[in-house]
């Protein structure tokens, strides 16, 4: 009977929910938008003030205009988007090498900033494949390995079975297939047994009575075998077979056994039979099935917690099954940490937020309840990553900042997600989180490097314009030199910083430009300016401007080595990023050419330097390494003291 079509069906409701979802902006997008606005406002104000001061000092208008344009170009990190795209593209390639296929390049860095990890149970935490693990009969429970080939329960469950046997394998209901696979594993020939025991009559699964029946003739007896939901089978059984003898059944004992099964997270079928001539049904056995957790999933989730992420499991299964799996993977320690959605669905936003902070498992979740939970966390300011593999997971996958889909998942879930785990291995996700944090860290390293140079350039001209009211000193850098160091000398070192290998950082970065980083940039920029002024006043007068140009670039290049890490020394594990050191040497060679070759001297207004002058400037420029090493130690010590 058709009861609904199109948008009114359950899949239609999910489809409507997906189409109405507005995807969340990433942390990096929000941070860069905010940073771009602040940098633009500050730069425009500073350049405008310098321009007005220059007019008041009666400087040449055209010269002021060219200088202002050069400073504007220098103050805005125009290479940021290009370098960011390259860094993220590198991340996409490296993740693909580790079986994580990125469908949306932005998710590379977002995964590294995630604070909440919501996992699905079936197919994600578990294998998504039912297995027969226990048979309870004769008042005892047997593991599959203890079952003999002539066991009556396993033989009857093979016969009362609707799965198909083909040369390619078993096809049909998951639990029926699991029976075949279990029997096959103990050496039974399924095809032979079915061929030798053709049913006299077969009654497929009755979804209302929740049982199936099959009639067979054994010797001179016709036996009706019944398999189905344990509560229904127990309710219609009057007898039980124990060690080959049939006695009166104790239904309370059977229900107690059934409860033991369900508390262990198993799905259960009951098996019974009767002779066709009899009316009373004889209980034979319980069949216990389990969808086992994936290998290493407990270790993976534990590592995610160590990375500062909170892990929750949302599943459509009942509370007992969900709690059992949760205990196996170390997700819960107390029963109160698991709850069913129907106890949460009527709570208001604040009440739901409070309850979500107390539980780690939510059973009987629906597609829309998963979406509601994700939305609640997002409104709390959390960065949410969701894993899943089915159509039911699609709304939550799309709404989350990062939707992670199993490679064997449905097409709908893959279209809704950002990251596909090709090997269906959730441990791949932790590797992706590590790399996401590395990408985010490398972006911050790039910003620290480029903003230090930009801030130093603006700071230098602020001081020069101020001193020009008292002392007649020239610009230390010409407009063309500013453009040269910004467009040529900035790019390669900044790009090289994007190749820094993982540092296994456990803290979660939430801001591109934190207060701590801003202070660090200011101190480094101030040091660069002071060193440049020192060189100008203590260098050969006729070569002073060339000296300031060279030392400023040297300070910039040496600082690229510092920017490999905000806490570790510049020579820590140099193999982690050989590109930085190679780029440093290449840029030194470029600097030497533009200073010494007449062609470049004509445009950059430089003069040749002696060998000793080069050595002197090189040593002066390297002082920023010592300054940065001291600054890192002091800031680490201050950070520990404040904590």
C-alpha cells in the first residue's frame, strides 16, 4: 500500500533537510576575513598619517604618492591566498597518500581546528557487518568456536533461512547471511545441506509477527522450524529442549538470558520447532549476533581525546546495544553517560546544551536529531566534525564544519561530506586531524613571517618621518626596493614554510592572529628596525643605504628560519623542512646578484660591497636568530607561569 511519495517519504524528508542546510564557514575563512579588515584599516590609517606628515614637511607630492602606494602593497599580504591555496593543495595530496580523499580543500585546515568529533556507530565505529558469535542452548552459552558440526541449532538455523547461496557468496538479510558465514567457518557445506534438505513449505518473514517458518521432512517426521524475534518466540513456546530432552519451559529464565544478551550489545534471534502434528512449540536456542568494533577504534578515539577533541557517538540502535559498544571502545564508564534521544527531544536550547555536555552516547537518534545536535554545538561556538556512512547521516554531515564519510558509504553521504576515508578506517581520521593542525600551524608561521616584515617596513617609515622633523635623514628603502623585497624576497620563503612537517601539536588553534602572536610580531619587527638603524649610522656613509637594504633583507631571510616554529629552535629537526634552508640559500644568491650586478644596480639604486662588508652585514642580520631564540624561551616561561 502506497502511503507517501516524493518529499513526504522518509528519504524525501531527509532530502528537504539537506537542501535547507546552510554550510558553515571555516575557522580559517572567518579568521582571514577578520584579519583582512583589521590589516586594511590599520595600514590605510598609518599610510594616510604618513602622507599628511610628508605634506606638512613639504616633501615632493609625487614622491609621497609613489611611496604610499609601495607601502600599501607592502602592508597587505597579497601572496597569502596564493600560498594558502598551495599549502592546502599539498595537504590534499598528502592526505590522499594516507587514504583520506578530500572533496573540499577548505576541510584540510578545518579538521585540525575541530573541537567536537561526532561518530556514527554502525559502519563507522563498528564494521557494519553482523556476525553470529554465541548460541545459547541446554542452559549454556557457547562461542562459535565451541559449536560442533552436528549442532541442532546451527543446522536448523541454516534451513530456516532466506539468504541465497551463490558461487559469488551469500546474499540477503544480514543476520541470515551471518548464520551462513558462521556455519561455513566451522566447516559446514551450506550448499550441500540446503540441497539435501529441500523445504516442504516455506513462510517468509512476517513483519507483523516478526518470525519466519519452514517445514521440512526428516525421516518420517515433518518438523516446522521457526526463527524470529526472541520476545515473540518465547511468548508462544510451552516447552524447551535441554540435552535432547523436552521439558516444560521457564519463560522467566529465558527472558533473563535474553536480557544478558542485550546488555552485552547483541542482537538476538530465537529458534524453536514443533512436529507438524503437534500444537505446542519447543524452544531450542538463542542466536546472539554482534557488529564488532573496528580494529584499533578504541585507540583512535582515545588519541582524538588526547588531541583535545570531545567525542560523542550518535546511533539509531537501542540504549543497551549503544552502551555496550561504548564500553568496549572506552567512550563511557558510567550508564549515565548514555541516553536515548526521546529524553532530550523536548528540551530547550540551554537544557539540551547542558545535557549534551554530560553524555557521550545518544541512542535512538534520528537523522533530524543528529542535525539538531550538530546545530546546537555550532551555536555554542564549537568546531564540529561528523563521521557517517548512510543516508541518515547526510543532514549532519552537510551541516558540520567537516563531514567525514566512510569509503563504503552511500553516494548521498559522500555528496554531503567533505572528506572520504577510502579504507573505511577511522584511525585514518586521526592522521588527517594531525595534518590539518600542521596546515593551520604552517599558515600561522607564514603570517608570522610576512607580517613581521610588513610591520617592520611601516614602523621604519613612521620613525623616519618622525625623525625627519629634527634630522635630515633619507628613506632607508626606496619604493622600488620595498616592492622588490615584498614581491620577490617574501614569496619563496613564505611558500617554503608551508612544507613544514607535522609537529604533533595537541593544542587546538582557534585564531590566526592571537594576542601572543601579535606581541611576538611587534617585538621582532622592532628588532629589525633597530638593527637597520644601527647599520645606517655605523656603516660606510657612501654605502649606508645599500647596507640598510641588504641587512633588512638578511633579517627577513634569517627570520624565515625562526618562523618554522613559535616554540622550538630554528635548527630543530632541519629534515622536517629542508625547503626552508634551500630557499634561504637561493635568496642569498639572488640578493648578491641584485646588489653586485650593474643591471640591477641601475634600478634598485645599490652599490657594490666588499667581501668584509658582506660578512659584516651577514653577521649583523643573523642576530635576529639569537634574539628570537631568547624571545621563545622567555615567552614559553611566561606562558608556563601564567598557567
